C-alpha cells in the first residue's frame, strides 16, 4: 500500500481517537494544554501504528505502540499524580487497541 494512504488513514483514525479521548477531559474541565496534548498524541499514535509493519496481531500492535508513545507523558503525570494514571492507562489500552485494529482493517481495504 502507498505510504501517503497509510498516513491519511492513520491521521483520520488518530483524529477520531483523539476526539473520543478529549471529550471526557473537556467534561472534567481539564486545561486546554492537556486536551491539546492528548489530541495530538492520538494523531501521532494513529500515524505510527498505521505505518509500522510488524508481525503482530493488529490490536496488540496498537496497544504496544500506544504505551510506548505515552510512556514519557505517563512518567511526568505519574510523578505528581500517580492516581491519574489509572484512567490514562485505561483509555490508552482501549483506544490504542482500537487504533491498531482500525488502521490495519482500513489499510487492507484501501
């Protein structure tokens, strides 16, 4: 498949995952820098997961790279507010698995 198509698919899936992740953050009235950080992180995850060609189950691939990408952010957050890692890791697990599944499915379809 064409690399530019993979980037577009990853970008679109990342935008959807970013919106899903940010909605509860907006409801909780978190700061806009936190919202923007989370949203852009999902765009990056979507693009990277879409481009990576590795012999793993698509959901496992998404979860693996989702957690690798979030690791530096998790260290910063966990240092001051370790309890905040529970919802962050939960959303990362669910959304990154879904990202892996969707990008793989869409890359095969288009």
